[in-house]
């Protein structure tokens, strides 16, 4: 080719008027010589101005060297390189113009370069979205199954993805508004289905007249980039979500929820069954069937019907090399489905239990913490393309390690919480009692949701003479220390109650005990030896109840007519504080009244003050208790109403007691002077009353008891002497005198003339004792209604 064939030559005069116009010039601008000659050259310039300076610039004769833009007949601009030379001996100028590469040529060159590269997938489509030219090559791009030139661009994708992608491209073609960097998960058509992440950018192309003539789609495979970014997000999410609960099942569920769909399409966590109850998992030493309980599952779709669901015991995992590796703390990658099938080929019944349909690759990591393999986490890929690699295994190992520590923390908490609850429940009395004085029902709910068990308790203590002591208390702090303190206090109160002290005296002795224990306690634990307590004694004979409070919320009473009242019990200081006496408040209760004793955990709700909580409790008592339902049912309904179904943040103890009264015809009282003749009168009165009650078989032993006790009162205490019989389930004989002398049981020598009275009393009764009042004392003795037979047996 002639290198000068495209060079246009123009002859100009000194004024810049065209004198001669070559054929190349005519072809360059599509302007014939007849049109141009005789006209100034500046009229052909795209921008007005002189084509060259008036005088030579460097003495060489060249007046112009550079580029210029000329106007083509069509109106478009033609870029040229100019070289002007003044002719010797003349004022005329010879102008040479060579065209630069055109914009279309540059665009074509650029398009060719783009379509030849293998980094970006480019599809040039016409208005029907048929591929005109493309850089998509199946050899380089895995999600392209065949060459696409001449086919609709939507043939690249599965139908469900193609429809949405076509809508996007049609919108770009219609509006001219491009899209850039739209991230989409897509699938290639045909089996097996695989998913890729693509970045889609698209813009409209136009012809010379500005009419849309197609759309260019730029598709970039960002699968690995997107997964790498998601891995970073996954590590962050695992750090945030896993371990914020002390519940084993919830921790396991958080683990699989983090892994799906970020790492795979399906995952489960299986734990050794002892782990769920807080115990150590069995040590298999890498051999033997592995019995696992499937705790948590997650899937991108519905959970496959054949796989064991959450909350079920899966079939034993066979002894296999890959399983042994997991048992020994290694993470195992299964890159091919065939490898998984080979593992269960001798156990076909396990196929549907452990290998999901369509699963093509899996990774399993042990939940290994503190030297124990608690279980395993398994992740399968079904729709997502690509096998798991070592990078995936490393990531799963990292997340599983975090999850294992959280599961183990929850396991250890479960064990300790279970031990504390068991200890406290062993320290609590039976939930219900039925005595002549009252029917009672107690409810206890330990704190949970991350808060340790506390020291709330209740107690019902049968006292002599058919009375009953009702106790409710709350120890400072939580945990085993609080539980142990509660056990000590309860034991002390029971001991003091057996001594028949007044309520204020009982609390005073317990207060002294806690102050002593605080002095003996290790540093840091002395502050936890304290609490509140309410101690009440109800006497069904006089229908009176005596209360003493050590910083405890006041009791509530529900009268038989359904009215609810808060009892104004004088509050003393909490136990362990010391320095202030306790006061006794005494009230009379109608038979059938219900006493409600509770700890503050029942009336606390968020920032609500205790008075508001007490009002809520009173309203609930008025609705739930007078309805005639049993107290145990009423207690649970009351607890649910006040605390809800959510685990309480503090322990709750509730004691309900429905009072009874001893019928007047079951009580007999006499008073005798301090005269030896009173003994016979007392014997005769007691015998008559026992005969009237139909207790003739107890006449002999009761006469003997009364004779000995009244004789001692006449001899050592003086008068008046009171005798009282109580008949309600048992027979109680009481003898009162004005003396505060402590009676003492001793074994008389064979030569002694006396000293055998209390020994006889002890032999002929089931129990006996002495209590003191404001003036004098009362010796009581209790007999079983089958007392004659029992006495004979002991004799």
C-alpha cells in the first residue's frame, strides 16, 4: 500500500485561499475541488482561526506543523496532522494533511481489545438481547457451558435467574440509565446446578442518529471475592453471636445459624448426650460407635425429611477413619460425595441420616474444648458450587473452637446450676403440708438466664400444741455460698423453733449467729452473710398469729370473704446487721383465711417499685385464691401471673397457708389451786373428758401424765395450775404454772423416793417439752391416738 495514498495536498495563496485541491483531499472531507477552490481554508476548520501564522517561525520556511480539526461534509470532525511549507520564490503555501485515526476506529480498536481480554466477561447484544459479540469463553469462565454468540444472553443462566436479568437489561435499553456493580447470585442452566456470584454492569449503545441499537453487559465473576468478604463478616458475626448465652441448645443453634448460608447450605451440631445435662462426654479414644444427640440444625431451605431433626438422637456414627479423626480433634474435609458414600457403604441405613440429597462436599469439625470432644459440627454444600478446601476447613475450625468453648461454658454452668438447684431443693421442705393448724403450699423458682441460684427459702415447722411456724426468707447474693447460708439459717430457725421461743427471740438468735459467721468467714464473703426473714407462729386454738420481721416484705392476708389486706408488721433490721431489737405483731385470723408470705423476687419487675409490685400481688391474690382452687394450683398460677414464663432475674419463694381453727368442743381447760388435793381433781376431770371424746384407751396414760405434772407444779411452782387438753389428730396435755424453773429429765437411783415424773412422761408420750410465757411456763406432752398400744410396746 502506498504510504502517501491517504495524504491530502492543498495549495494556498498568501491569504489562505485554496488554489488547488487534490483527490485525496476531496476524499478526506467528501468535498470536490470545485466546491473548495477559491474559498478560504479557514471555512473548513472545525474551530475558526488562521490555519498558520503570518510569518515563518523558525526560518526553515515551515509555517505550520501540528494537528487541526476539519469539517467533513456530513458535519462530523476529521482530525488531521498538518505540515505547511512556503514555496521558494512565491508567497503560496503547500499544505499536507494526513488523517489521524478516527473516533470510530479508536472505539473499534478499544472494543476489540476489551473483547479479546479474559478478565471481564463482555456481551454486546442487539435490541433483542441476542449476543452479537462476546468475550465469554467456556474455557476461561466456568459458568458458561457453550459459546453464546448468536444466542439470547439469557441462555447463559438458569430460567429463574434469566428472567430477572433480562428485565434489568430491557430497562437499561429502554431508559438509557446504566447499572453498575449489581451483585447477583446466579445459576447456570442444566444439571448439576451450581451458584456463582456475578457483578453485572450494563449500558445502552446508540447508532449515529442517536437511536438505541443494543446493550453491553459486563459480567464479572466475583464468587471468590464475595466469599472472601463474607468470611471476614462470618468471623465477625461468630465473635458477636456465639457465646452470649449459657444455654447449651441456644449456643449450638447460634453456631449453625452463623454457618448457614455463609459457609454452606446445610449444617447441624451434634453433642454427646451427657453434655446436655452438664456432664463430661464419654472418652472414645478414637474407636467405637459414636452416639450423638442432634441439638441444632440450619438449612437454606426446608430441612430434608430424611435427616434427623433437632432434638433427636441420630443413629450411631460408625467406627471409620474419618470419624476417628474427628473424635481425635481433627477437622475433616470430604471433597467428593463418593468419599462420603464410601464411609457408610457398610451401613446403608445411615445414608439418609448423614448424607443429604444433592450434597456434594462436606466439612466436619470437632467441638473440642479443654481436652474434651463434646461433639461435632457438620456443614454440607448442596447448591453452592465448589468443594470445601483447607481454607474453609481452617475457618470452620476457628469458628468451631469458639463455639466449643461457649458450649463447654454452658455445659459447666448447667452442671453447677443443676447442683445448686438440687442442693437448694434438698434444703427446702415439702411443697405442701396438712396440719391441724393450716394447709400450706410453697413454690420456689430459681433464678436463671445467666444469674446464679440464690438463697430464697420457705419453711413450715409443726410446733407443739397443734401450732405451726411459717417462715420465708431471702439470703443476700447468689450461688452456692448463698445456698449454704440459707441452709444454715433454716437449720438454726428449726432448732430455735423446737425450743418454742417467741418470734422476736428466734430472729434475734439468728441475727447473732450470722454476725458470728461473718467474723469467721473468709475475706470477701462476710458481706454476703445476711438477708431478710419473716417468722410467724399461728395458734389454731386462739386463732392468733404472731409475726416478727427482719427487713422482709410484709405478708398479705386474704379473708374468707375475698378481701385482701397487707398486714402492718413492724419491720426490723435485716439479719446480720445487729444493734436493733425485733418486734412482735399479733393479729387474729378467721378460719379459712389465707396468708401469703413471699420474697421480693415475686414483686420486682424491671424498674417497678416494691409498692406497685405489692399492689399487683394483692390484686392477683384476690382473683386467684378465693376461687376455691387448691393452694398448690393457686400458687403456681400466682407465680406465672406475677413473674411470667420468662426465667426470673432473682429467686422467687412463695408460701401460702390457709388457716384452720380447733373446734371449741375439742378443747378442755381447767384451773386448780396449788394444793395436793388438786391432783385427784385433775385426774377425775381429764378422765371424764376423755370418755366423752371416746378416748377411753388413753385414760390411764393421760391420768398418769396429769398426776405427775400437776404434782410437780404443786410441789415446786405454786398456783394457780392450768390443765388443758387438745384433741385434733393427736391428744395434747398441757400443764401450766407460774414458775420459770426449767424441768429436767433425769434417771432416778433405785433408792430415790422421787425424780421419776418426767421420765414417766417421756416414756408414755410421743414427744414432750416446755415453753415459757410472759409469766410462768407450760409443760406439754403429746400422745398418738393409738397411744395405749404404743405405750404398751415401749413398756
